[in-house]
C-alpha cells in the first residue's frame, strides 16, 4: 500500500526465473502488429513511426519554445539524435510484456498512460517492481524504492529503470495529458529522457547504484548507461 494513491495506481512485484528469452527482441505477435499498424495509420506511413523521425519532430517542438524552460528539453533529443547518448533497438521481450500489461489496463493509443519499473537480476532470478496508473507520468514511491535498495543490499544488480513514452494524439490544451499551447503538437513516442527523468536517474545511481535506464514505446526502445546520465541534461 502507498499513501495517497493516484487514480488507477497499481504497484506490483514479480520474482521470476532469469532467462535469455527475457532479453531477446520481442517478436511481432498479433497484438503487437495490430498496435504497429494502428500507429502507422495515425502517423501517415511507416516513415513517421521511425524513431529518428519521432525524435526530430519532438526536438523541433521543444526548440520552438524560445525563452521558456521547456526549450531545454531539446538538449536531450539533440544528444540522442547526434549519437552521443543512448543505444536504440527493438523492444525486448521483458519490455514488451510490461508494456503489454499496462496496455491491457488502458489502451495505449486511445487512452495513453505511463508505466515505470525497476528491473533487477541476481541469484538466477529476475525481479521487477512495476507501477502504473491512469495518467501520463507517475510518482516514484519510496515504498517501492526502499525494497529495491534492500534487494541491492542482498546481491541483486539494479539493471535498469524502465518507463514508456506513449503516443499522444489529438491533444488539446488543458487535457489529461497536461497539454499546453506549446506542446499540443508533441505526439510523444520519442525515446529521449526528459530533464526530470535524468535528474531521477542520477538520484537512483547515487542511492542504489542504478546501472541504466530504458525507454520504450512498445515497439522500439533506447537503453541508456549510467555514464549517459552525465552526458544528458537535467534541471540545474
């Protein structure tokens, strides 16, 4: 239980046998293909779904916020675009299963939401602390992170913190997606961490030695190392 839960908030724990299958690229099964086809239709073609195109689109939105704090978000999309941070690739099976679990609660295209998960390995086991709710964004609960700290003390490696960047279509200022006039053309799906994300990653690295951060949109992912946390920007 957590204090003052957000609407739909659910915090779950999974302890599973570790296996190479979790880390392999996720196959395009029927559900994943249906999701991909729906996105292609909304984006006007395959090219619009390419991660580089999504990053370029988001970078342009942020760069246009001249003189406003959110303009700085273009710093991180820029670093991912120039290859100085992050390793892109297809979502792996673990990422897809966690994304799928959240999508079964809230359909990602019609009702975008975010999940967050701590992923740990050790003693032949895979441990996942998964949190999600009926919102974009979420709280990093100490009730969850305290258990992560305890696991690390018991020999588990904090492999990554995972969260998704959903696609957000038909945005209107003041909606449930925290849309403003400046951000209404940001359709999401781009996998550069926000300045707030990077600050959180640095704090996790200091507290329990976080090794990496993963961002996914259910199809593609970008993995960041703990060294990348210093190449990327955070709020000063």
